[in-house]
């Protein structure tokens, strides 16, 4: 059997609570900063391609090929290979 832990003082409890609050705030800020960074990366990654598509010229006689519509009932991999 283990002896009971020594009693914690109110002052010690307050110090520990403040330390944990600071740690939680730091972790949450890190997550928020990372999410904003990811969104900016996604915009930077996708924007040049999107702009290139808008700037591309389609030949006047171009005809859109007929592609079968995926109905969700078959294997998606097989549908892509068709």
C-alpha cells in the first residue's frame, strides 16, 4: 500500500492551473496557426493551375468527348479505366 500523497496547497493548485492554461492556450494557438498555414498553402498550390486553365485557349473545332456518367453502383477504379 502506498502512503497518501502530501496535501496540495491552494497556492500550488492555482500555480498548476495557470501553468496548464498557458500550455493549452499555446497548443490551441499552434493548431490555429497550422490550419491557417495549410489554407494558405492550398490556395497557393491551386491558384496557378486554376489561372492556367482560365487562360488556356480551346481550339474552335474542339468537341467535348462523351464520357460515361458514374452512377456510384460500380467500381470507381474500373469506371476511370473505361
